[in-house]
C-alpha cells in the first residue's frame, strides 16, 4: 500500500503530544486545565430558544452558502465593526468553523505554480497548525517566519528574500496573535498590503480573537484594505463565534473578501464542504446581530488580564497580552517547565514549541509556555498563583 509523503514529516498535533508528555506523571495537586483555548464563559441564554425555533430545519439540507439572513447579519456586523460595506451574497461565506475555511481557502485560491515555480505559503512561527497542513495539501512550500519579541511578536514578512516573496501565493497572519496576544496595528496592515501588491500574493487574515481586547478594538485587514483602496481580492478575513460568543461547539464562523475569491471558495464547498445545520445558522444569525453578550464577555476577560498582571507583572520577561486570552510566558525550557508544573502543582499548560517549527536550528517558543485564561476567575487566579510559585520563585 502506497501512502502520500506530503504529510509524513508532520509532528504530532499539539494536544496528543502534550498527553504523551504529561500523562505518564501524576498531577501534584488539584488539576487546573490551562492548555486548550476552549472558552468556558457562559454562552447567551437565548441559544436554546433559537435552536428550538428553527428545529424544522433539521429536516432540510442546509444551503451551502448559508441562509440569506445569516449572510446579511454577517455583512451588517462587518459594516458596524469595520465601517466596510460588503455584498452579503457575493462577499460573505458562512463557515462550519474557521478551521474549515482557513484550510479550504488555500485549496481554492492557491495556484499550482507562481512564476513557473513551486508556490510558497508564508505563516508566522509559532502558528495555528492548520496553516501548514493547508500549504502541504496543495503542494506549496510552507515557510515559517519567526514571530518573536524581536519582531514585536508578529512576523516580519518584508525581511524575506525577494526570491521567496516572488514565489509567495498566500500569507497567513493571525491578529490578535495566537499565542502571543500581539495586535497588528494599521501601519502593519498597510505595510503588508503594500508588500502583497509588490509581490502579488493574497493575505489570509485569521482574526478569530478580534473581539477580546483590553481597551481599543484591533484594526482589521479588510478595514485597512478598504481605507487605502487596495484590490478587494487581496484579502480574505476569517472570524468565529467560538471566542467572541463562547460558542466553540456551534462550529460557526465566516470568511469575507473579494467576490472572485469567495466565489471560488463557494465552488469548492459545493463538492467538499459541510454547511452549518439550519438551526445553528439561526443561532449564528442572532449572535452576529447582538453585541450585549460580547461586551459582557469582554469585561470578564479584562478582569482576567488584571488578575494575570497582578500575579505575574513583575516576572522578568512577562508581556501583558494586548488581546486574546493566552499568556505567553518566558521559561528556560517549555517542556521541562510544563512537566515540573504538572508534577508539582497539577496545573496543565502547553509548551510553546508545540505550536512552532524548527527553522535553522531555532524553534520560536521553545523557551515559552502558553497558558489559556479560560477557567473561571478564581480557578484561574489559583492556577496562576501556583504557576508563579513553582516556576518563578
């Protein structure tokens, strides 16, 4: 039996790898899970009513492109949030979770060659693992660009050689960044858009954490592209209800961009996609139209930022995240720290290297741990207090 080689060098996914590292040891105290970014705040109370009201939709195939009501709700949210007008039917594609969209967009939009050569897909390092798998699936060369403290925790794509940029077809960029919590400001987006124009590539902007921030709403890629008059096909943005609305199990998100890009993504989805069930679309429609629950959620995370700052603020190398819900904490060795913390306290965190790739002998994040601030406040306070005592005192 012959198997494809393109995925043969992928390491284990982060969480199976973590289980292999930690589960051979007994926890050293009451377990506090701070590994996976699964929101644990309450989702809105009206979710059940929306599902019940649309339950007859279970008896029908859901439309691949989403219901008109959902497309319109998303387009209106984009207009409110970013002051950008998009055509609901032509420029919005509801997704069954943004992971689906981030993967399939590469299949739909990455050319087989660029300038007669193998195309390149750029991504930050560390990064959300689907970016790399999508690149490999289309036969492109994934290039991992360091996103470290030296670069403001965002990748410096302009520093790459012209030969690499000329072969680049797609750039994945996450802002607010997972895991660092860094935010791409308007100047960063403008610079990246200018680079995309010079070297003719698309930007896939993963903005799933955009609604979790301290004070100022992070600017968006589509917002900046519209403001400077960039080609509308240059950018595709990806958003989710998982973090914004505490609905990771809903598996609902969207992609928005130029009409040609969205048309090609829709065409692929006709054959290989899995649209959201109609009752779930009803929930998503209401969620994109309601900001009250989002403001309440954001207030809970702001309180958690303050807890983290109070407990860890004087730790050398601590950087308070601008947005998102992860802490990216400095340690000598991420794996060693994660094992020590688990064995001595029962607090479970993720070694930073599990989110990165080694390039030229360097693995960004090898000296970090990622800590998800998703537990209730007092549980999180307890976990961070134990973490500090174990690793920093």
